[in-house]
């Protein structure tokens, strides 16, 4: 059991899960604001031996080196790799601090967002139809950039509605091949696709000038990642054509300065943050605590 567990910012646990945190620690402290500096982060952690945080705070070496008792960090958000994490995992591990994260808790809402916006665009609901006449997803050439869990679910949903799926990933996926999805070099996939969905890890940039040249004109680009999948300058040049970009969050778009662009459609909300997602998130955070401590909450 931990001596003290601190959530240094809001971590989106459902109320029943918050109550169960007391099963893991003698003292539990929950903050409802986001810390604004390393100094404030360290002050909140103080003598705690366990910390929880979400994606809105960066927990780096500057704060961690001030926290001498810390032995566990629970990320209540997606952890795909140390490089893309909002925790300095390498430094934490060098101090013997265990860092855990979660995955695959908000993908369903993201899939619904892509299908919803694409249907509205193609059919012309409250807008001019993309092709000048209402069109189905049937027969649409859709490319997926990054075929992880989220990208795979988007591919499956589009395929269900009749789209032809191609994708680019670090390697060909046997399960995708069996479904008839084509594994293509990046520029070939971009060139052949009418709609491209970017489903990459945070801070992964694959769309540069040559990729936008391959993508070409009269295309629709979705980004469902936590950060832009592109370099901004060639992205803006591409938007000068007859193209559209859809993002759910400002972070995925690249910043508020792009919100008023006439070719951008940004919801300014994380579409993966649904009621069901918070339940899945809470269950996975508690399971990580159980795996570390051996305690199973009542």
C-alpha cells in the first residue's frame, strides 16, 4: 500500500473509481486544477510515493528530481511509447520509478466522429455535397496512415460501409491482408486515396512537402491523433487547393491560429471522451494500480 497517492490534476475517473483509490493508499489527495509549472507540480507531489496525472500536464525531470519518495506514476491517458509520453519515462525509470499508462479506451468515439463527419461531407448535410451530388461511402478509396488500434477500427468501420481500404504502417498486418486491405508505400497510398485518416502517435510527423504533393488535390484529410501528423507549411499550401481537413481537437490541428481557415473543420473537442470511455479509462487505471501493488479494491 502507498503512503500517499496524489492526482496532480483532474484525471477523469468516474466517482466510484475515485473512491476506490483509498484502497491503495493511506492518504489520497485529488487536485481539480492543472498545475502551471514544475515548481507547482513538485509542491503538489511533495512527499507522495504515488502520482496520477492525465494528458494535460508534462511531468519531466525538472519536477521529478524534486520528488525523492516517488516510486509510481500512473498515467490516466494513452501511453504508446516513451518518446510520445507526457512523462519523462527514461528519467523516471533511471530513478527506479515505475510508469504505467493505458490504451484503447476512447477509440469508439473517434470512429463515430470520422464516420459522422465524412457522411455529412459526402451527402451535403448542412453543406454543399463534396462531389456536387450526394454520395455514399460505398466505393470510396480510403487510406489509413497508422494502422494501430484506432486506425484499424476506423478502417473496419469504413470497410463496413463499402470503402476500399489501403494503409501505410511500419509493417504489413496479416489481419489487415485477410480483410482485403492493401499495404502500400506512403506516397502511393496518399496518391490513390480520396480520403486519408491520420492515426499516428503523438509527435509523429510523416506528412511533409513530398507527401502533400503525392496526396494532391480534391482530397479530404482527417487527423485523429493528439498532435499534427504534418509539417505546417506544406499543409497550408495543400489547403490552398480544393481540399478539406477535419480534426476533432485544436491540438490535432496544430493550434488556434488555424481554426478560422476556410478549409478546416475542427470540433474543438476530444471525440474520444465519452461516458463509456471514462468507464474504460477508470477500470484500466485501477487495474494498473492493482498490478503494481497486488491490492484488489473492494
